C-alpha cells in the first residue's frame, strides 16, 4: 500500500509518496518559484527563427518561450511578429532556456486528458486489456464532438460513460472560458493556471492502492477535503490531518530519505552500487559490482547485480525526476540470454512510471540507452545550485598541483637575488605540500628565503605572493 504525506509551510509545499516505507516520489512547490507547466497564456510573437524551426513568444515570464514550428496549430505563413497566440507551457524553463510552448492544448482530468482542436482518441499504455481499450474508445467516440480529442488515463479503466461525460462537459466549458479570455484580453496574459501541488497530487496519485493522504496544514486539509468531495467523494476518508508536534517528514522518516536524493553513490542490496552523474544534456549511470555478498559463478553474480541495478535505476529516475537522454553502463554479460532478461525486466518495471520512456536494447558495449520525458527540472537541480568553490565541476586542483603551480609562479616573478623574503599565503591544505625539502629546493633556485603562511579564508585554488621587507 502507498502512503502520501504533505508538508505545507509559508514558503513551500512538499509531497512525499511512500511505498513499503521507501520514498518513491517527491514533489516540491515553492511560492517564490511558481510552477508554470500546464499554464495557458495569451502570448505575443517576438521573432521567428527559421534556422531553429522555432517561434519565440513573450508570455510575460522573464524569458521568452520557444514554440517549435511543428507545434503550431495555425499555418506558418499566418504567424508574424506581433501576432497574439494561445499557447500552453509544455516544459518549464531550464537554465538559460525559456519555457517550451505548444499550441496543442491538453487539459488533464482524473479519467482523461482533453485535447481541444484534436480529433485523436487514445488510451493509456497502462491499460493493456484489448477488450477494455476497445470499450473505452467506443465510449469516447459516442461522446465526441467536432474538435474534441481525448486520451483515457489509467484511472479511467473500468469507468462508465457517465464518468467521462461529466469530465468532458467540465473541460468543454473550461476551454470555452479560456477562449473568451483570449478574445477579451488586449495584451499578454495568463488565461488558465494549472492545479497547485496538493490538488494535482489528489488528481494524479490518490488511487485505490493509497492508504492515506496526511496533510500537516489545517487550511490545506480543509481545502483538499472540499476538492476531493467534488471529484473523488469515495476517498474522503483517506484524507487525514496531522496534528503531531514533531514535523511530519521527521515523524515518518522522510527527511533523511530526501537527503539521499543528492547522493551520487547508491548502494544495492547485495553489495554492488550505482554512480549517478547528472549533466545538463544527459545523465550517465554506472553499475559496479562492489563486494557482492552472495555466492555463485561470476556470470550469476554479474546477472544478479545488473537485475538489482536496473530495478534501482527505475526508482531513482522516478524519484529524482531525471529526464532527457540517459545512458546506463551495466556490467558486461557474456550470455545473450542474460542481456535479454535484464532488458525485458527493466522494460517491465518502468511501466509504473508516469513519464513517457523509451528504452533501446542493450548494446554490445553493455550500455542501455533510453529517454525519459522531461517536463520539469530534476529534483537535484531544483534543490541545489553549482558549487561556488569548484564552479560546479565537482573538482579542485590537487594540493600537489597547486604547490607546483605556485612554485612556477615564484620562479617567474622572482628573477633577482635579494635580502627580502618571498611571502606566500595559501590555503592550509595546500600549505602541507610546502614541507622543508620542497621549500629549501625553491629557496636554492631563487636565492631568497621563503615564508609560507596558511589562511583558512583563502580559496583552495587561490594564493598570494609578495616580497617582504
């Protein structure tokens, strides 16, 4: 069974989903950093770049959004600078990039996604029964009007016509109001704001297999009760108010699991481990056998390690919300049958992930190449920023490298002998490299005395050189 916990403060809302005591999903919404994905705007075209096949649109955010040409509903010839368009944010701004926009509007509900202007009818990949898929398509065909498009969500399985009819009526009225605002508003404006984090969690995650949704804010608790009473009245008894004095995430041992999201090294049950390295353009994951504690032949040990690894990778990608291109370097397996088993197992367990995923077969080099849908920045990027000490590289020059660098600098600066000593100020860790032998060698070369001073306030890669008096 799943449990959902919501921590609400004046600064942020956090939602944690727990399965069997383990954190599987974590979401954050900060009031100073509004989540804009799903919002619909009246935007103004600022430029059209044919080389990039994109239209840049001012929607009132700090950076213009970019609208790929293939996401245009109107004919390209009709889009000119200054023209107003109705657009929806498909992907949040990331780094220096503005939000990715689309004109293919989609409005997600509990049981279906409504796509005005589309004629497509689809069913979630998580609904696998052929007869059920045909039944659902038949229902939507009977409810469809011109310009309606639908995708049945996994929660729509088993639902009757009345459930879908109610949602469709609501979304038709909602989109009609959005179009009225677009025609009425004279300038760039927000036409529709997507649900907040708690309500979105209810819509997308409050299901039969959830035991409880516990909220630590009375205001959010009562608002959520009202929302659930409208869309999911049968689940009202699952909504609880946390009244304890200990912070809710500490009480249920969630805070410590959140801290682990930042770790690059993740242990596996049998002694192996993963190294997860996330970059801007892709994520690389390395699988290592470590000290595997179970007996067996080398082939069996490698196979079991890879099976544990891909299971953990599926969970970590979902928990950390890592998207884009992902390359997994598993341990090389000699037997093709083992490679096939690992690939099939991985393909099966990622089906529980709500993000769209594509996985290619294992290559001869033992690599799994995959993509995972990215709508928001990863949790790691959201919670952190580049280290000002190493400028985000994760490395600084070694102590020996720094000592040799300073030695070269001294030899370049001090070209004449003299009575006055050379004063060198360095970080304490670098200072350790300037032992008596190293210092005497340098003194012999420059024919001056060397005075080394350590300063804990100086950066590891910084130093000061001066001639004393």
